[in-house]
C-alpha cells in the first residue's frame, strides 16, 4: 500500500515534471554549426574526393537543409565555405530556400606570427565581408595550429593580443562582432592561455566565443570559464566530450563529461550577438549520419527546456 508521504511525494513529482514536458522553459536561441555534416579529413579509404569536403557545395546544402528542418535557429559555416560558395552563386539562395539565417562564420586566423598578421587580418576581413553580405552577425576567430609540445605561449602572447585587437576593431567597423574561440592544438588552448588572452585583449572590440567541448578536452572546467567571462560571451559552441575513439573524443550532447545544464542555465535569457551553436566533429567513419546526431542533440536540449520552432517569448 502507498502511505500518505509516498503519495504526496509522487504527486509532487508529477506536478513538477509532467510526462513529456520539461521542468522549465529556457529563453535561449540555439543554432547548429555545419561542421557535423563535413566528412572531416575526407574519405576514410580509397582516393581523395575530387572536391575538398570542407568546400563542397553538397555538404553546405545538406547542413542548411537538415538544420532548418529540425528547427534550429541558425547556422554557422566556415569562412572558406562562404568563399567557395561564391563560385556557385553564393550561399544566399540556399539560406533563402530553407529559410535559415546565417549567424556566423568560423575564420581560422594566424594570431601568433607577426610576419603574417597583415595577410591574416586581410583574409579574415574578406570572410567577414561575406558574413555581412548574407546578414550574419559574428566572426568566430579560430587561432592557428602550433606544435604544442614545443610551443612557448609567453613568447607569443603579445603578438596574439595585438592581432586580436587590430582584427576586432576592423570587424567592428564592418558592423559585426568578433569573438575569440579557444581551440585544442592551437596557440590558445589551455585555461591559463585563455584567461591570459581574454584578460589582456581590448574587450570593447574582441569578445569571447568559447567552445565548451574544446575546453573540457583541453583540461579546463567549462562551467568555471564561462562563469568567469560570462559578460564577454557573445557566441558559443555547445559540444560534449567523453574521450572515446569516435568524433575526436567528442560525443553527442548529454553523453559526455560536460555539465551542459549548468552552461545552459548561465546562458538562459542572455541577449548575445550570436547564438549557442551545437557542434560535433565528424571525422570518418561516422558511427551515425550527421542528421541523427543533430536529432539526438535536439531531443536532449528539449529535455533541458530549450524550445525549437517559433522563437520563445520572455517569461
């Protein structure tokens, strides 16, 4: 028999979390990057593809089609994807066809070599012009790769900060927001490097666009990093990390070590230049197709209170 205490507890639980409904509704816009649709590294066997998958139009269209169909609020592409699509009439027709806004572009930029600064900024500004052309809002600045086993951050810190400040001002003058995206294997990877750079840059022109999974993989506490720089977080890659053999150690949302609910709570209700962008790396062979991983992410986020479809109204 069910006693009074057990009955009240069961009734309270049912009232707090009705079947099929989230406990709360988050005021949070969530998009998805196009990276998940790219067979990173090309084919897993046989001759290389005729077209580099990173700039192959078929993967751009597949990403836009699927992301739109699942109700995500926008897409992030790579700067070189936008550039390559210009030879095919531009990405605008696909964005219009599938009714999906371009929010941002990931732009790999050499930050640590002062001899390449001028050219690196010029190329990033070319991509920024395409982001602007297609009504995007954010330029995600990806640091250049370095040999981590011999890399001396202290020797390059000033050059990194100088390049970020110059680039940030130029991007702001275009009418866009520049965000630094720390990344494993690059000149800004670790917690100490991330803090040192973000505490030194001119935050009037350079904001923060952390990759949560990259932080976890790089040995940082993503929740603490986001908390410490929350006022500067204007864009985000929402990625989980488990350290397994697939997806470079990353995994579908909710199946790894990252405290995703804590991250969502901090971002809840914030107005940002960009979006929280779901992402999962995609080196072949892929255990499941990109759209299935996006469906897993959507289902997980819905359980956390994220709403898809029409934009949520403030509570």
